[in-house]
């Protein structure tokens, strides 16, 4: 028995951890307990030196001094302040009014607001609950197909998993030892590709099944001009001028830099030009609206003013935070701090910041940060023992023996993470599995940035999968469980059943699985966000070392002492 345990201690240790997790024992303590118990067993059996536990304090100190993890409380605080200052309510009402007159407009508004909340809150629970409380009653009120309404809300809420500044991507980047900024850039195209896929799917349903996605009736459209017009003409002109301003800056950005006094031959990369153009587009619309209101011109319609003052400030904050990270001006931690400060300023300007809201946001941010740190400490204890008993070699042998090489490895890992995502939080999956899988991925030639973004997409899919998807439970917690009388139409509204929620999620799971399959078939969907990658050709590096001239005077010594005369 002892010989068998010594030969199989790594798989036994991993199986013991899974049993711990299935019992419902707190993950952080389960990880630490497994690591300590099997560490003592390994020492007693002579499989590891007794001194290997001496490395544990240094590893824990490394966790506490990890600057990257500071981005988690900052971005969490930013999202909570914006969400609890009723930003989500304002956005849904405003964008719903913009797209409401078209079939499927409310669903498209939910998708767009979900993307915006993902870029500000970064937390799936906050996004799903906010949209479930605000948009679900409106969609049920005006006759939307129930499974479709539930599916749009849950799928849009899970966008917080993959759209920067996603907390998932911060943790994945930290565990894979890669730059958070690079992870954000790589995730940009697949993340907003998903947003586009959701919107296109809703528009297709509006054509095929128009009764499933009715337009808002005229009496539900809030912003009407005194002349009776809808205000879309004014909004279109403002949007067109803003886009034109951004396009001009994009086209003439290098010349503008020179006109401002830049004398270098620096050629700004495309991503810098895109970020600056978007910033100018957003800022231009806000400046025009401020001038129109401040000087009393009142040329903009109510709809245009509402869209500008509700939509632009959080958008400007998001692009300011992410833009500085993408351009390398700020680290993710500095960007998160700037976002937290900006969220406080926005809440103050809207007169919605009070001590209660501030206390709740600080308390929730501290709780989440403490949870992350404790799970990371537990995983560090586990991985220390696992490495001491040559566990990584067992994992490497297990995965490299899979048929199919890279493709077989990626398929198996995606299936494993998809299943675990139904039961475990993404923090736990990242801290337990990624340190074990990263060396295998590197050995098989899989780029770790690509690997990390793909795992983020799979984790997002697992949040939607019945019957254990977390997003489904979040919506179930706020969806009506009993019939009720609508406050506007005074009609009886049936409750939203759990079956409706499950049915609605399946179609969006299929869309997300299609995106995962697309990035596996064509990795450029992810890697294109990083731009052109320069690869060092190690084999053709020439190092020229020139021997110093023997007759040349030696350089003066430090401190200015003159060299001594040479002696024959």
C-alpha cells in the first residue's frame, strides 16, 4: 500500500482535492488543507525534503506584494459605484428608447447595455441582476417571448467575463505570467464579436418571428418633442458630426502630432490612433451638448440630450481607463485606480453618492478582494506540495499523451473547464487548474495569451449552461415567481418559469460555443488584437565584440582620479 501511494501520490492528492470541493468545504481552506496534509505525508515517506515548507512564507509574501492583484478591488469598486448609483437603470431606459421603436429594439438595448455594464462593473452577478430587475418587467409587459427575454438578459450579463476590464482576465493573466494589457487587447475582438453576434441574432429573430420581439408602442416612448417629432434627426446629426471628428483625427493623427511640436519620426501604431479617435468622437458629442445647453441654443432634441448626458460619461470613463492601459500609459492597477476615482466623480455629479452607497461599495470590494487572496493563498499551499511530489510531471504526461496534439489538448481542456465552470467559481478554476495547464500548453506550442482568452470564453459559456449556470440562478433570484399586476398596463402578467430561463439560455450557449470553435479554428481572431508580433530569430543573432586597443588609454577611475602612467 505504501509503495502504491508513493508511486501515485500526485493523482491521489488531486482526487482528494476534488472530494474536498464536492463536500462543500470552503475552497480556500480545502486547498490549503490538502496541500499541508499531503506535504506531511510526502515528507514522512521521503518523497520530499522537510525543508520545502520553508519556501511557503516567501510565496505568501509574493502574493501580498503582487501589484497586479490590486486592480481587482479598484475595478470592483468602480463597477459597484456605477451600478449602485443607478447607471444601469438610466442606460437601459435611454438605449431602450433609442431602439424601442424597432422590432427587437428592447433586446438589442439589453445586449448593448450588457456590454457597457461588462466594461464598467466587470461582475456577472451585478450585470444579470441589474438587467433582470430593470429590463425583464418591461419586456414581459410588451409581449416579448419569455425564453428569448431570459436568454438575452443572462447572455448579455455573462459578457462581464470576457469584455475588458474583466476580473477574469486579470486573474488569468496573473496565473499565466502574462501582461494584463496584452490579455485585454487580445480579448477585444472576440468579446465585441460576441456582442455583434447577439445583436445580429436578435435582428434575425425580428425578421423570422416578429411577434416574439414587438416594438414599443407609441405611448411608451418617453422623449417626444413639442413639435411632435421623435428627435432622431437631431441625434443622427450629432452622431454623424462626432464620428466625422473621430475619423478626421484618425486620418491626420501623425500630422497633428507634428503640428503640436513633435519633432521625432515616431509613427503612431493603429491601436493608438483608434483609441484617440474614439476618445475624440465621444468627447466631441459631450462638448457639443454642453455648449448647446450652456449657451441656451436648445438645438438638440430631448432624445439627443438624454443619450449624450447618460451614455457619454460612462463611455468616456471606460475608454479613458482602457485606452491608457492599451497604450501602455498606465498599468491595470493605475487604470483601475483612475476608474474608481472617475466613478466617484460621476456619482457626485449626478448627486447620487452618499455615505451608505460608499460604505456598501467599500464593503463589497473588500469582501471580494479578501476572498481572492485567501483562495490564492490556499492554491499556493496546494501547488507547493504538488510541485514537491512532481505533480506537474504527472499532469504533463497525462495531457501530452492525449491524441491530436495541440487540438486534442485544447478540446479536452475546454471540455474540462466547461464542466467545472458549472460547479466552481472562475477564481477557483484559475487558481487550481491554470498553474498546472500552462506548462503543458507552452510545451505543445500554444501561446499563453491565446490560451487565456480562450479559457475566458469557455468560462463565460459555462455560466449559461443549464442546469448549473450561475447566470441562470442570478436571474431566477430576481425574476417574478408568481403572477402579478403590471403597474403600467394594469394587465395580469404570468411568472417567468425556470424552464423558460433554461430554454432561453440554450440558444445563446450555441452562439458562444460557435465563437469558441471559431477561435480554435482561426487563432488570429484573438491574436489580431495584439497587432504585429516581432519574433527574435535567436539562430541568426550576431554579437560583435571588439577587443580594446592595447595602446588606448584606460578610462578614468570612478571619482575622477587620473590614470597612472603605464609601465614597461
